[in-house]
C-alpha cells in the first residue's frame, strides 16, 4: 500500500492530535502486528550488539530492567 500526499497529511494530522501515551500505544500495536505478519530478519549488526550486551551482563557491567519497568520509566521521562 502506497499512501498519496493527502493520506499522509491525514495521518500526520491525526498524529499531531495524539498524546505521547497514545502514540506509544499505537507504536506498540504496529510492532506487535509486524512481529505477527512480517517475514523480517534482523540485520547482522543487531546480533553483534546483542552479543556484546550479553557479554557485559555476564561481566556485571550492565543492569537488566524488567520490560514493564522500562516502559514506565520511558513514560515518566516523557510526561
């Protein structure tokens, strides 16, 4: 599906009216949908970053946050 200029403007107008929380919820819905419906592979560099982070966790150089706690921190920082 390719959007024409009018459709892009309509979407932009709707986004401008949304709160940050609504935008974040919308992004979550889009990512969930992409995960279910797309045949997408992460790029090689992504694997490298994840391996480096895992190494730092094992060495005690990284903190791990629960996903719900992380989302709350993001929401708090944006409000």
